[in-house]
C-alpha cells in the first residue's frame, strides 16, 4: 500500500464493522476496506442531510420532484434505494410506472403523471418518468414518431408549468458504457 495509514484510518479499521469487513475477504486489502468504510461513512452523512431536507420540505410546505433517468443497469434503482432508505415513507412517494395501459395510450401523454406529482410538504421520486416517451416507449413501439416529436416540443412547457406551480424539479441521468451494461446484466 502506497499511502500511509492515518490515525483516522486506524479508528475506522478498529471498529467492529471495519474488522469484520477486513477479515471477511479472501484477498485482504486495507486500501479497499478503507475505501468502502469511507464510502459508508459518507453515505450516512448524506442520508442525514436528506432527512434534514425532508423535514424542511414538510415544515415549509415545499414540493420536490426527483427524476431518475438513464440506461438500464446504470444504477438508478440502487441510488434511489440509498437515498430513500432512511426517509419517512409517509412524506415521499416512489413512482415506477409500467408500460402505458390502453386507456393511458388514448390520453394526453402527461396525464398519467399529473396525479403522481407531490402535494405540499412531500417529495416524489420518479424511477423513470415522462422521458420514457422519447427513450423506452419509442424503442418499444408504444408511440409513433409524430408522438415523440410532439413530446419533445411539449416537454419544456410541461416542465415550466411544474416550476411555475411551485414544484422544485431535479433531474438525474445515469449512464454506463454498453460493455459495463452487458457485464451488469
């Protein structure tokens, strides 16, 4: 190992979790163990900040939408799980829609999302969202090329309507290479 082990590193390794992790591996690597322990500690700090955010949203009657998009196997689901695992489930909603039903196909495209948007004091996490129209639904032939063009024309105005209504919108796009995607599958 090139880096010198600091006193802080020794404290991490000298805890029950650190020792268990270090000794449970076949190829014992202090640097790998420390990297994982640092990740876990940082994750806890970030989850604490998310709990503070959730309390702030509730106390201030805010409305927040988080949109997670991206390639299959890019880590969207894992990120959402880590983000939401310590949040109060009464104050957030996770939305993962399946393919559109026959009824939904005949509706205005954005209609299926309207009732899923957050009420005051809550957050909504979309595991894929209206962007499915131009990505997944187009590829799976659930919509025509004209419908995709209309979606691309309408989406900026739809999102502006959300923002003007007081919804705080955050979008994340996850990507991996085709090789990494294949490996994960």
